[in-house]
């Protein structure tokens, strides 16, 4: 029987997380996604040009002159660690900073059916409160698992297509509820208190797609705001706050306010299967919708001379066209890093000129956007959809790419992008991504090994042990 509101069901699912048995497959996936979160955040602290602004803002909020506005004199000061520079502050500030960092390269994990990035808001909130509460790593993993389940369930319930049409960013809005579930698990809230926290955040969940207009940094901030809301809502729920009832399905609830075509039946299937098993890990730092097209182009790039290209036709799911292909002229003339990440024409040009769409290639290209090679290839690129691709969505995010040269046609179809559960990176692939990302940010091989080992063994100890493996690499460093 469909639970139109769903809040009680989601809250009970989260509250039971500590006692729920997790299979080896689930535990292994949670570890991989935790490692990926850390790698992207550590890379962003150096490579994301928005990071200094985030640091300065947190310093201002905390009202202190120390780095990040928090205590820096040792582990005994402050509630939680900020991955920006290793300083410590409130759980609220750590959630804000770390959630923003983990999304600042658009390199974080993606759940395709709910069309959101669960890891950044969920793990940032869970880790911040886990440090404050000094819980076991097993509790941390239980919280992360529940947070993924709730985020992705709310994403399906709100209907991603309708939510996008309204102009909302699912990671920011639905991620708020997943982060709240995770925070509630770590804090030891019961189901009624978690439901109260959902009620609080029905009034806070927000996040506009307006960043697409000018390549703004708002998108990077969204998961940090979601995680911060979770910390606040959890504290209010613990304190006996009275929140709005029926936060999802009420007459003024989240689904009615944020969707023209909601799917409340999704609430009946929370955790079936665990959402972390359905969540992809990105091999490229750009919009996930364009990844299958990048895979397709990567197969032919070595055979194509960019100077011979006459046309490139890319077919994506409709939301992918909206995000990375329209308006055409703007997508063919990206002006900054965020624009590049949401431009299918740019991604095509990058693969055909650099042979890859990895993080170093994106970083190198962001200051060379007037390169005639890029411009010519972007001008030759058309992005649209087709019955073949659209008919597979949302179960599959596919792409077909056709490249026409002087006398030859290259036609490639990719049904499942690299990193999806059906085409996974695996532990070795995630470790390789982690090492490449953080060594590019200045970490040594031994630094990498220490963090990888700590995550691999995370269930064996306290959260403090995991953080202790990370702290030595968090000294302030130069930006690119």
C-alpha cells in the first residue's frame, strides 16, 4: 500500500540502520564510495578555484582569525575536521565545508534513477557528527547506507524530470533528506526524531539550477548546504522541536511543492535494493549524462584526426540534452570550468584533442577555451536525443555518437557508461582514481596508501582512526 507521505517509512528505515545486517557487497561498496568522497574532496581543496571563498566564508561565520575560523591546535579542539586544511570546528561548519569540497570538481558519485549525487551531502553530514559523537566506523557506514537509501528514494518520489523542469537541483533538495537520515543515525535519533528532522528540512530543502546560466559556484555549495541543514535539523529534533507534519506528501509538502508529477510509490521501496549498490562512481569530472558519450568518443579518438572532423552528433537522454546541450550557442562557447563540465560539445572536443576527459585534461583546458581546435570541434557538434536513447532512460543512461570525417563515419553506441554498477570501476579502479586525484593535488604515494588502508579497514575501529589517517595530509597548500 502506497505511503503518500513516506516520512514515517523513511524514518523507520533510517532508525533501524545500526541493527541492519549489511552484506559483504554492501560493505565493500560503502568503502569504495567513502574513499571516492575523500579523494574528490582532497583534490578539490587544491584544484577547485571556489575553495578559498568557501574557507574565507567559514572563517567569517566562525568569527575567528584562525584558518577556516576554527581551532587548529590539535585533535582535542573542535567537534569535527574540515578537509580544507585540517583545522577543526563545529560539526555544522565541517559538514558545510566538506560537502562543498566533495562536489566542487563534479567528480562525485551519481545515482541514475534519482539523478543525484548522494555521497557528498550524506557522507559530509555523517562524518561531521560521527567525529563529534565519537562513534564506531561501523555506525558511520550504517548511517551512510541509510542516507543513500533516503536520498535516492526521495529523488525517485519527486520525479527527476519534473523536478528539473521546475528548476531544482536534486542533489541539493533530495540530498538534504538523505543527509538528515545519515546524521540522525549517527546521532542516535529514534524514528520519531528523524521524522521530525525531515519535517524541519521540508522548510530548508532548496537548490536552483541557476548555475547553468553563468557557470556559477552555487552547485558546488549545494551539498555542503544540504549537509549543514542536516546537522541543524538533527539538533532541533533532539531538542524537542515541533516540526511540520507530513513533510513529503502533505498539502504543502515537498512533493507538491517541488514536482508536477510525483511518484510517491517510491517510498514503499526504500532500500530495495540498497541504493549504494545502484550508485555509479565517476571516471570523468563532468556531468554524468555525458559520460557514455565520452566513452563512445574514447573508443574512436585514436583513429580520428581532429582537423578532419566535419560533424559530431551526440544523442543523450532528454535531461542530458537540457543540461549539456542547450542552449546550443552557449554550450559551444563555455566560459569557465563549470560551463565546460556541462557542455557536451566541449567534452567531445576535449576527448578528440587530448584523447581523454580525465581531471588533468579538464584542468589544462579551462584556461585555453579560445583554442581554435576546441572551437571548431564544438561548432561541429550537435546534441539531441533519439528514441533509441530516450527509450532506455532512466534505467539506462545511454549515448550514441556519430563522427563524420572527410571520407569516413565513426558510429558508436554505449549502453552503460564506465563506473555504473553494470560496468563498475571496482576497488582497483576506485583506488586508481583516488591516487591520481590526490597526487595531482600534491599528496605523496605513501599518503595515498595510508588513507586507502584506513578506508579498507574502516569497520575495524573508531571514526577517529580514519580521520587520523587523513589529518597529516591536510596542511594548507598552494592552489592551482
